[in-house]
C-alpha cells in the first residue's frame, strides 16, 4: 500500500491533530530504521504510520488495535504490517509476541517518539540541538509526560538490541526533517 492510500485511511479514522503528528513521528522513526537495517521502507513506514489509526474510535484494550487489524486485513494490508501493529500492544503480548525486527522496531519507536515530542515542546530549539542526555534527564522526572511509560522506552531499545542513548539520538535525527509537519520548528527569537 502506498503512502497516499495510508494517509486516506488515517484521515478517515483520525481527526485529532496531535494523534496524527504522533503517527507521522513513529512513521519517520520506523522508516529510518528500515533504511538502516536494509528492510522494506514502505512496508515499515506503513506500520509506523497506521499503528494507532483505530485509537480514536476504539481507545480501550483490546479493541485497539484489534478493531484496526480487522480493517487493515479487509483492505488488503500485508500480514507482517498487521502483526507488527497487533504486537505493539503489551496487553496482547501473549497472542502476538514481538518476534520480527519490524515488531521490535515499532514497539521501540512508539513510546519514545511520544516522549521526544513532549521534550521538544519544552525547548526553544525544539528538536534542533536535542541530545540524548537531556531526554534521559527528563525520563527521570515522573511528573513530566507522565502518560509515557519509561519502562517501555527502555525495554523497547533493549529488545531491539540498541543502546538507549543511540536509539534516542537516532530517533531525534529521524524526526528532525519533519519538524514543520510535527509543529516542532524552533521558536523565533
């Protein structure tokens, strides 16, 4: 499936701009890893972009992502993409354990991208000049972006087999070209 078709599905199901931006961010990070690992960039980007497309309509487990997986299947999306999306939900881990590199990458990027956006919003330079050390420092503040599960970020990097600091830096770099689309351009002086 091409990006245009993916975006049509996203706009059909997602009206919240913040959720859309989150999905763009995860798409960028997962696609960047696909390039790094020599994998199918379009397929991986699809998983990143659509991983939460059903969340607005079915936010409660296990409806999200089970309802979305049915829709993706009906529309002919690749089984590998659907499985990765199912496996990103911890509460479905017994049924859909993360086994493929795509599964692990999507999981590793999901929470981290949300946290990186939250961190960027607190900085005048936004993503520009953001360092892993400052992100790690914010991770220690339980009250900051409290909805983001820090253990998921740490476990995601470990399961992917990458150093956490390198993972953070890699994802920041993947998001930087999308700064305008993510509303994360540096503040003007």
